[in-house]
């Protein structure tokens, strides 16, 4: 087939996939490992196969892992950049949250329909990492607080098999485009102009293969990328050392027979990929009125 015929065929497929009047879904892609990292390249390459999507890349210029949802109040640089597979984008000399918010509030007009952050090199599971440490999740939180639904996706440490999480997320994004189901479910119910986000993690299998995808809550653990703090030991006058457990293993047992894991750490350690919906607000939603009695206590 000649190049011209190939281009015509691609155009016809795009027309069929996105008929007249249908608008493409505008997706902002970011990460915390930096625009040149392999994970964002794998994600962008997979999403680019879908003619129903309009992709825009706004990602940190350098690795910004572990900065959570912090953002800059001093000037940061914005420059042209490319992924490892040479897809052009915008490199931000700031944090993942800076990248997402700059794209939403300034770079894209109109704003994106969806933000996808990742694929991170290393799992982001357990409350400490997902809520307080991860720049991957931090970018998604920043987007959700601005009312843009978001997906954060990570791959367990020790694996470079980005294809599986990339394909899974691409299928979720395709469902977001074609069906109103996911978009409606990602609407926050706290009365604020916010959206929810999905925290997706794929395991690094020491042997075997990913056992499936499970919907689980975050573990109540002070997880530290592979270990949890269980106490402190005094090492000298006024100095202390954290005592660590190994509840979050680097390599998952993908030959495990455990079923119905209770949380994302247990699921990942036993070979499952995990999905956890998160609310970006600390507001207790509909339960707020139940605390109205607290307004009655005197303060004079």
C-alpha cells in the first residue's frame, strides 16, 4: 500500500470511529518521572492509537518523584520537550501538580476533559504514598480539585512491562470517551466543583503474570515505597531511626491463590492490579451536618 493510500485508510478509520458532530476527548498526559521517562512514553504511544483522543503532554522537565501535590509559587520555566519515543509536548521546570495545573488553567483552551498521570516507575499504594508522597497521584489530585476527572497509573518497582498498564488505561479512557458511565461516576458528591480520580497500580510479578484487576480501598499503612513504619528506635541523644516492616513487597507473588484482598497493598503483593477511586477533598461530604453540634460550644 502506498503512503497516500495508507493515510486515506487511516483517515477513514478516524471518520468511522469519530463520526461527524462527535468531538474528540481532550486528554492531558503528565507524570512525575519527567517527560523523558519510559512510562509516559509507553502511555502516550498507546493512547495515540485511539483516533477519538486529542492528546496534550504537560510533564515535568526532570524527575519530580515524591513531591506529592506541592506546587510552585515562584516562577518556573516552560519549554518544548519530547517523550522518549519523540512525541512532542511541553516540559515544565516545576512539579507534577504545576504541570497539570498549567495545562488546565493556561496551556489548553478549552481545558482537558480528562487528565492521565503516569505511568510511574514504582507502585503508589497505601495511604502514606498515595495521599502524601506520590507526585503521580499529586498531579491527578491537582486536576480533580479543578473539576477535571483524572487517572493516576503506576507500575511496581522492578518491572519495565509498561504495556499492560498502558493498554488497561487506554481501554478505560476509551470507555470514558464513548460512555457517560465513567464520567458520571467520577463526579464528586461533596458539593464542590471537583471530580474524583482513579489510582491504578500494576504489580511487578517475580513469576507468573498479573492475576486480574480488583477494586480495593487504600491500605491504612504509612507505606514507604516497599516498607511501612511500625515504630521508632532511639539511636542517640535526641536522634531516632524508623523501624520498618515489609508489608509492601517489591516483587509480587503472581502465583498466589489468595482471593478477595482487603486493600491495595495486599492485592498488589498477591499479584493483582488495583483500582482505587479517591476523593481529592478532605471534606467529609454528606456527613458534615452530623457535626453541627460542635458549633454550639461557647468560646468566651
